[in-house]
């Protein structure tokens, strides 16, 4: 960002890919997590579109957005700030996982761009490289490195169908829901010799800089976001623990934490109706 904290002007080829659903009403902007893209939020967006304008954002190195030479939360927050500036009004910003950290960083640096903030199953802390976040010896380490290895190891030239891709990921990604989520970023383009498959994810870069995504850059001295904040966690997830609450409250003092039953890390995919109703109630309150 520039010295005064504003985002720099970017050319069209440097800006993030976005899609807006809905024609009128308060603006809500959704930011996805690692390996995702804006369209992951389509079901929730359509549920709001009757009385909201909903913008879905592809973060760098994901979806249709540009690839960069490094993974950095402050860079991503700057690019996202540019998109919010172009909307011309304060928005409610919703971010899941990696996107939640981007949203938090933006809120702490450019609070005037936001009406409210919704953080989905992530905390403003550094996550361990190995092992879990509880004393449970059966809790698994983060699976994301294994996901990247499986995706990079797939023989795209020899791939005949999406079903084959699904089978190739099965051992590393046993959850059918998670495999379906990852495969949304596998693009197929027809050519004279048959289908040409490619990942819309910058897997080489994400593999190299995966450790950067575990962290949470130190906010500016004294920075807080004092607007309304809804924190949504999955009751079966360990991404937001009781021990994280002091960190959350110190930076976001107007936080309300809700845990959704029968949901893990992908809360909005596992319990979409409950998530949508929880979000709607929050929006009704902040938009009065």
C-alpha cells in the first residue's frame, strides 16, 4: 500500500477477478480460502441476492485472478482494498480461512472500507506447522501440503475425465466433499488432441510459500477494527479455540462468536442453510 495506507492504482491485468450477483441493496463481498475461488460462495450469494449486491472475489494465484511471485497477506489485502475502493461504498466483508486472514488484515488497515466483518473458521494467530492445536493425540496435522503434493503429482496429460482426477486424489484427500472442492479449480479446455487439463491454482508457488499462510502479520501499532464482527466457527473444527478469544477481542472488540453444529472447517459448505441464516441475522442488525 502507499504511505497513506491507500491501495495503489492497478492495471486491469493486475486486478483481482470478481463477479457480482444481485442488482440492488447493501454490498456484501466474499473471499475464499486456500485452494478456493469466488464461485465457492455461489450458493450463499444467491441466498442473499434478492436484497443485496454480492461480489465474489478470486484471490491471487486462485481462480481467474493473476498469479504473483510470492504469497503475502499484506499484498493480498492491498489487492482486495483496490476492489473495495472501486465499489464506492463500505461493505460487509466475509472471509473464510486464508480469506478470513486477508479480510482481518484489510479491516485493521483500511477500516473505512468496511461496514462490518465476518470471519469464518480462522483466528488471528499463527498455526503450527506439524501436529494439531489440541492435546488430542489423534488430531491430524494440516493436510494442505499433502493436498498440494497430490494435485501436483496428477498426470494431467494422461487424464481422460474428471472422474479419473477424483480417483487420483482419493488416497490423499479421503473426503469426497473436499475432493469436489479442490477439483473446482481443475479446468478443462478442448483441443484437437483431446481435453487439455490445467490447474487454476499456482500450485508451485503455494507449495513454496505454504508456511507464510500459517502466520498472521503483526498489525500496525494500536490498530483495532471497532465495527461489528461476526465470527463463525465449525463446532467440529480446531481452527478457532477458546485460547484464541483474547487475540480476537484485542483486535476486534465488537466480536460475536457463533459455532455451528455438525460442521468442520468448511462451515458454509457443510451447513449452508444454517450458515446463511446466521449471516442474514447479522446483516439485518448491521444494516439497520
